[in-house]
C-alpha cells in the first residue's frame, strides 16, 4: 500500500475511516500524545470476542484498574527474578534435543513447535506458578499436544475471523465446535491454574502478590461480587472472576506466541548466518557452559545487537492500531484526522524503509546497531509498539530471548537443513511466523 499510495493513505472498514501510517515522524507524534490517541477500536473489537474483560480491550478507568494490578509485575526489576527458571526450561529443551541426537544429520522441521513448547512452559511457571508440562511430556503425548494444539486452534480462529464482520464472528464462535473444543480445553487449564492458587493460604498469596502474576490476580478477586458490580469502574477495586479468567487467557496467548516466533526466527537466521553464530560464540568466550548472571547477560553487546536485528528484520508484530479521540493534524504529512478515525501503524514497513536505514534494511546484519545505524530514528524500529499502550511484556520478552539464545549458543550450533526445507518465508498468523524452517542441531 505504501509503494502505491505513499506514507499516509486511507481505506474504509464499513463506516470507519482507517488511515495507514508509514512514516516515523507521524508515528512518533501519535505515540507521544496519549490524550489524543487511544487503544485502537478495530484492535479492541476483535479481541473482545475472545477475552472482552482483559486489559487489551480496556480503556479509561477500567484500563487503569487492571493496569494497577498487572503492570508492576512486568517491570524489569520483577522480571529479572525469572532468570533461573528460564535457564531450567532451556536446559530441558536441550535435553530433549540431546536425547534425539542419535542421527547427527537429522533435520529438525518442528523448530516452531519446540520454541512454543519452551515459551509456554516458561510462561506457565513465571506467570502462573503452573507446570503446563509442554516440555516434560513426550512429543506424542496427547496431553502435551492438547494444550498447544488448542492454543493454536484458538489463534487460528482468532486470525481467520479478523476479516469477518463482527456479527459473523459472533455467530461463528457460537456455533463452531472447533472453537468450543479448543476453548473448553484452555478453560480447563485456566480453571486448574486458579484453583491451584486458591488452595494456597491467603497469607502466602498476599506475600507473593507483588511478584507473581497469578497471586496478584487471585488476591485481587472481588470478595463481595454483588456490591462491586453495582459500582462504577473508577470506584471499583480488584477484579471479578471473569476478568481474572480473561486476563489469564490473554496472557497465556500473549506470553508465548510472539516470543516463540522471535526465537524461531533466531534459530532460522542463525542456521543461515554461520558468521553471526561464530561471533556470538566468540563473545561468550570462556563462559562455555556455566549459567550466566544478569550482569554477564547485560555485557553481551553483540548478542544484544543480534536480538535487536532479529526483532527488526523479522518483526513478529506487523502493525498496531490507535483511535483518534480529538481532531488533530499530523505534523510531518499534514494529514487532517477527525475524532473516530482509526490509525493503522505499519511497524513492519518502518523496518524496511530505506529512508531510515543507512545499511540495506533487507539485509540481516546485526552490526548495523553497532555502526552506521546505531543512531537510527527512535521510531524506525518499534517491535513492541509505543506510547502508553506499548507491549506490557517487553522486559520479560527481552530477558527470555537473551537468556535462551545465550544458553543455546553455549551448547549447540544450528546448521542449514537445505534450500527447500529451510527456505524461510513467512506465514501470517497472529505474528509473522517463519514458514519453512529446517535445521540440523549439532552439540558443540
Ligand atoms: C518478542 C516478543 C513480543 C513482541 C514482539 C510483542 C509485541 C507487542 C506489540 C506490537 C503490542 C502492541 C503495542 C502497541 O499497540 O503499541 C503488544 C501488546 C501487548 N503485549 Fe506484547 N509482545 C511480545 C511479548 C509479550 C509478552 C511476553 C507478553 C506477556 C507477558 C506480552 C503481553 C502484551 C499485552 C498484554 C499487550 C497489550 C497491552 C495493552 O493493551 O496495553 N507481550 N505486544
């Protein structure tokens, strides 16, 4: 669309005017003015079909109530405590690979699923103190596949219904047995997660509520449901059971899908770029197998650039939305916006826009962030969005990616499985997932 219509173009979704934005200057303005630009209603409306009470669908007082409970848990200081757990789970994945290492030429075609299993296991434990058993179970075990398959099904239906009018989505979800089955399985897991937490003493929940998502959610459950329901959103405190359920459902999906997508890209890109892999291993130096501390991870500058480049080169999220709440004019393009307009912020286009990158943006080249592109426009690479509705989980995602990739690079080398099976390309689901990934895993 940008190639044909320029940096700012419009189209209509029913009666709603949607404006596509592709220039960093206007996008910076949008993200910098939270009183004018609110969470996109196209974004919210669709999510509402799946978890209407979760933070992603909320604005105003309701958003603030949910944010006050959830946001503090995802600050960097809280997230850092999860390092050991991330290492434990990564070691489990390495053990799984080791146990299948009988044939050193085997091409692994299920890297995407392996990454999802890992990230789900990690998020289950970090977010919910709950072992989702996606790593401990054997590949063919029905139980393991049940949850990952149901989450997949849920996401596929989420994507399939994106282009449908709202009423059609409603009808589809009401009558689809595929959706019902997936939803019921996920719901059973969510119920078990809540039940496990509720079985703990109030004292224990109270103590952990500052650094455990599930303890915080369960601690905030309304004691007097009827009384709370009569209050307006700005007077209410805590969350209803449905709100807790929807938050868990949202986080179960948001907590693994995007990060596992980035990790799958990392593995694919490493297999295609032995030079980059060798440089990461050289940076790890003598720290061959020992677990790294936060300080050691922070000192890995080159790996940091690689992760930045993976998120930049193959940004898991391609766009996000904002709704205009007051008439405004965009500073760079001069486009006039009116209350009720919807903005589509094209994050992916920015990453490929030659105006913002001195080194060819179509090249996977981590060194760009150490050299010519070090001082790039701050809004030319925004994998986590921006402004007050930017990604809640970005500190956790960055820690996960750095801890997992450094641990993998301490133990294995990824090699190209061949031009066809490892051809890359992408499938657009909720994220931009790599399509053909086939790598050989060699233990160093
Ligand atoms: C590489 C990993 C990730 C990427 C690329 C990513 C990307 C994004 C993007 C682009 C947005 C929209 C931001 C905006 O509109 O400005 C978003 C929102 C969100 N993300 Fe992430 N995300 C990642 C990981 C996570 C994780 C690990 C979690 C959970 C722990 C998470 C939870 C959320 C939530 C709850 C929102 C909605 C925020 C709101 O509505 O205020 N994300 N993410």
